[in-house]
C-alpha cells in the first residue's frame, strides 16, 4: 500500500502540500533519508505471505516492528513439508555464526530427507493414537516449513533488509531478504535508492 508519492505526501502534509514533480520529490526523499526523518516512510505498507523453515521463522520474528499471523500446528496437521538443502555448508572456525561453501558431502540431503520422513511417520502415529496436535508437533524437526503473513512499513522493512540481506545473516533468511529487496525496488525505487545511498 503506497509508493514514493505516499512518502512525499506524508512529509508535505506539514504545510498541506502535495507532490511537486519528480525532481523535487526525489530531492525531498533523499533529504529525509539522509537526515533520518523516518516517519514519512512509515506510511508505505508491505504485506508478505512467507513460506519458510521454522529456524528462518524464528530469526524473522525477532523483528518486532512487523505484525505477524502464522499457521498453527495446534489447529492443523495438513500440508507438512520440509526444507532439504541441496548444498551443505561447513562451520566457519573463525566466525562463530558463519558458514563456508566448501562442504561437498551431498549424501547429507538424502539423510535429512529420510530423517524428516521418519519424524513425519512418528508424528502421524502419535496422531493416530489420539495424541493432541499441540503435543505431537514436538517431534517435527526445525526444517519443517511454516507459513505466516508479515506486514511491515517501509522504514522497518528497509531496516530488516539491512540486517538480513547482508553477509552476516544466515544464508537461508538472506535469500528471502534479497528477494524482498528486489520486489520493493518496483514500488519504491526512489526511497530504496536513497536508502542504499545514505543508510546502507
Ligand atoms: C546476523 C544476526 C545475528 C543475530 N544473532 C542473534 C543471537 O545470537 N541471539 C539473539 O537473541 N538475537 C540475534 N539476532 C537478532 C537481533 O538481536 C535482533 O533481535 C533482530 O535483528 C531484530 O532487530 P531489531 O530489534 O533492530 O528489529 P525490530 O524488532 O524490527 O526493531 C526495529 C527497531 O525498533 C526499536 N525497538 C523495537 N523494539 C524495541 C524495544 N523493545 N526496545 C527498544 N527499542 C526497540 C529498535 O531501535 C530496533 O532497532 C541476530 C540478528 C542478526 C541480523
């Protein structure tokens, strides 16, 4: 909801003004971004429907300025699906939170798929025995996909991209942040360019 024009109109309401053409509007957006006049950027809203593994969801939901609603495994046992990476990374020994693309054991993917399906089998057996969904879900692994809606304003979305599209973020969440960054380029090109220039 909204665009670069929304940002400009929100800023110019101070004196009941509106857009003054693209050159002046761009200048105003760049001025606000440079000087941390952030509130006009909060009037552009993005809503995302995200399917991601649980461990990515955990990282994502640390961003408290988003509003979330998520699939609940207390309510449904449908559509169980697992993330199985094709490539594996080794532990970076210098950076505790880092990983390296030098791990070549492809058999790990097959093992993870088997492990996930065994967990699903255990889960289904628990349900068959009458165990509540809210308890049976304990046996499902971290690579289980979840789905959530996340709604956020442009200011806080840029903050999210700044933290999660950069190299210190885990590769998996980074792919989402990079995709989001590409998508918003279409909707708020001037604000995004100003953010890249002055904030990033
Ligand atoms: C590479 C990386 C590694 C991380 N590692 C860990 C880790 O090991 N353990 C861990 O627990 N977390 C970790 N985090 C999560 C991190 O600490 C933040 O919780 C997360 O990135 C959300 O950032 P944020 O609080 O700035 O965003 P948001 O929650 O969206 O908040 C945006 C801004 O609003 C303000 N704000 C929001 N809520 C409050 C509040 N309650 N009080 C004051 N100001 C507030 C702050 O200025 C904040 O920067 C990691 C994050 C990254 C990117």
